[in-house]
């Protein structure tokens, strides 16, 4: 069961989603050093969200659908705001004022339905059903946080690898990123 947990966690962490798209955009705007606080925020968000899901897993599983509907609505509007932010981003002149911060990465986890569904599913499916010890359960939550943050770091590194190409076609990139975030918002809302 642990192997399927790891495969599931990697798949969910490395597929495109708000975390990864914004990590790529942040690295493109500010480099890896300028994006580190945002990436730490993502990791901290994954960890705290995993711990909350672990603590409240039975309660959350019971009220899962109404909880997810509320998160979907908040997430929808937050993703639209992020799409607008990416689209309106100017040039290097505003680089200092437009960095993603630690709290942006942290808040994103609590408004990102993909992350919430992913973490809640992982905790309910792989942790609470196995009657694990507290230490083992905590280990699972740490693994979720580490793999989740590593997906965002990988996408940020990818942004650096393709920086010249993406900056050359900056308008197309901004429009594409904004459209991807808008599509994600609608997919999450309509799922």
C-alpha cells in the first residue's frame, strides 16, 4: 500500500495545477532565490493541510462534499485573481514588488481544491484505513508535504530552464498561463 501511496502522491504533485504553474511563473519572474519563500509556503501549506486532514479525517470525510463545494467556490475566484495577476504582470521594473511570498504559497494550499482533494484522499485512503501508529501517520503527512513541495520546486526549475524562450515570447506566455489558470478554475468548479 505504501508504494501506491508514493505513486499517487508523485502523480498528484507533479501534474499541472495552480501550485506548479505559479512556481514556474515565480521562478521566471524572480529566479529560484526570489521564489524560495513561495516554495516554502507551498511546503508549509502541504504540511499543515496534511496535519489538519489527519486530525479531522473522519469528520471531514463525513462532510466532504459540502466542504469541497465551499473550497471550490473560493478556489475558483482565487484562481481567477491569480490569472489576472499573471496577465497584468509588467516587466523587470516591477520585479521587486511582484514576488510571490511565503503566505501566498501557504494561502494557495487552503484555497486550492486540487491540493485539498489530493491530501484528503491520501490521508483517508492510505493513513486512516490502515490504523497506523501516530508516528507512522505523521510520517505519511511529512511525505505528502515533501513530495508536494518537490513538485513545485521541479516546475520552478523548469521555468528557469526555459526562461529565455518564455521571456522571448512573454506576451504569449502570459496569455497562455492566464488561460491555463482560468481553465483550471472552471475545471475545479465544474468537477
